[in-house]
C-alpha cells in the first residue's frame, strides 16, 4: 500500500552554486554523497531533489527531518536509493515504511526527484 508520494523540481545551477559553500555541503550531504558528487557534479541537484521528495512523501518538510538524515546513494548499476538516519529513520519506522522507490531525472538545467513510499 502506498504511504506517500513526493516530488521535487530544482534548478541545477542553483544547487551547484550553493554546493560551492562548505556550510551547505556539510548541512545537506553526507561524506559518501560528497564523494559521489565529486565524480559527477550533476548528482548534487538530483540528490537534493530526492531529499526534498522524501520529506514531502513523509508530509513533514525539512522542519522535522534534516536533509543530512537522508542519504542518496547508487547501486553498481547506477540506480539511486536512499538510506535514512536520525529523524528520517525514526519516522519511517514509526510509519512502518517497508520500501522507498526513488527516481531521478536530470537535464542540463533541471533535476527532478520522485519518491513513492510503501507500507
């Protein structure tokens, strides 16, 4: 059964500019995400869009869950997935979330994240 759906649409240049600031990087992205973004800068925007999509699917926004509590990683095939920590993990456990489906689409100008949570 579907618990929640979230989506986000963001400008790539806006995230790239913010990513240049160390304070932004450390507040939003885990160390492992930063390593992956160093290999492919486009991932900064896609990952941010997924983080926004997750909190929208929860219905909480970033007021209750921090972006750093949502880690966006890739399988060897390149397929994205999320790992939850802190308040995000607690929320998922409380709501009995069994699976989180993730999709990221990128163009040169925009990144779109889409999340479906199942219970």
